C-alpha cells in the first residue's frame, strides 16, 4: 500500500512539473503598450478661422490644405507699405538723377583733363588750365559723395520696408493651414469661425499605419535581441491572441529602473532596457493598447 502511495505521489509531482514548465514556456518575453508619433498642429498667427475642414478620424495626406485664418488686416498693412515704398522710391529717384548728371559732368571733365595734359606735353597748354580742370573734378566728386550720403537713409528706409513686406508675406503664407504628415486626426481642438491665437492647438494627428510597441527587457534578454530582428507581437482578440509581425527598430543604450505602472513592487527595483518594435497596423491596433512580445 505504501508503495502504491509513493507511485501516485511521484506521478503527481511529475505532472505538476510538466504543467509548470508549460506555463513558463507559454509566457511572453515582455509586455508593453503601443505608441505613435503624435503631432499637435497649432496656429501660427492670430485671427479668425474662416475655413477649417478637419474632423476627428479623418485620414489626411501630407501638405493637404485644410483651411485658412483671416488675413484682411495683413493685406491692408501690406498695401500701406507698398504705397510708402513708392513715395520714398520717387524721392530716391530724384536724388539719383542728380548723381547721374554729376557723373556725366565728371566724365566730361576727365576727358578735358586728358586733353589738357596732352596739350602741355606739346607746349600748347598751361599748368593753370590743368589746375582748373583738376579742381573742377574734385568739386564734382565731392558733390557726388554728398548726394550719396543724403540718399543713404532713403536707401535704408526702402530696405526696411522690403523686410516688413517679407514678414507680412510670411504671415499670410502661415495663415494657410497645411497638414504636416500623412496620418489620422486624433483630436480636434478648434472649430471654424473661432478666434485663434499664435500657438493655440488646432488639431492633433498621428501616423497610425505603423505602430510602435515599447517594451522593457532584462539584461539577460538583451544578448538575444538586435536592431532589425523580427519579433512576434500578440494582442488580445476575443478569447484568443492575435499575432503580428514586428521588427526591432531601437534598443536603449542605457538601463533604467522598471516603470512602476507595469510591474510588481518586487520588480520595480530591477534595471531594464527599453526597446521599440514597429508593427504594420491593419486597423486593429490603437494607441495605448497593451501587447506582448514573443522572441522567435
């Protein structure tokens, strides 16, 4: 009888061992949550949203035109600057015309100087004639310099207006709401005809075609993983697990303490390495969804 009990006890122990081994084998190598790169698109100028064609769940293409902010005040300011520029430019043209006349006189005087120098060589001219023409050239040159000095502030004012016009053109360009990436609208913060200000969020978009699973692994697992390695990712689907093919795209270079939100108290003191796995989304993966990593 004792022998029979020993046999039964041994069989029970063996069965428990096998069950325990199976449980360890079926355990995932790591756990984490899906992430996506989210971009918050904000207003770049102040004004009223005259058009804003965005709804949550919309799938948008990069560089898609979504609406614009009122630019009437900017356009009026630009017109005033253009008028001011024309008035100042007319003054500058009057000054420049004087310089043109003086330069023409200077060219004639330099020709006369050369002619008198040739006459002096042939003893047909006098030194006084040469001195007079040299003096005339100096006077003309001083007049040109004086007018150029007077015109310098006008030139600088024109440059200043040109810079202001470029600033307004840039603001008008920024009044257009252009989508920055291919993606899906996650959150809409503003509505058409609302007043918006610089930096105010308009909507949030993320590329959900590829999701990133962030998980944490121990130092012992690190040697079995490398960037570019294929990994199996599983999520809960009804009563079964659905599998996806994933690829490791990043492994942390430094260890960190295990995040408190996903581990037990005993495991929080352990040092782990974060890794990211990219997974092609078939529409079933969502931001924040929990998932398991299985090393193939």
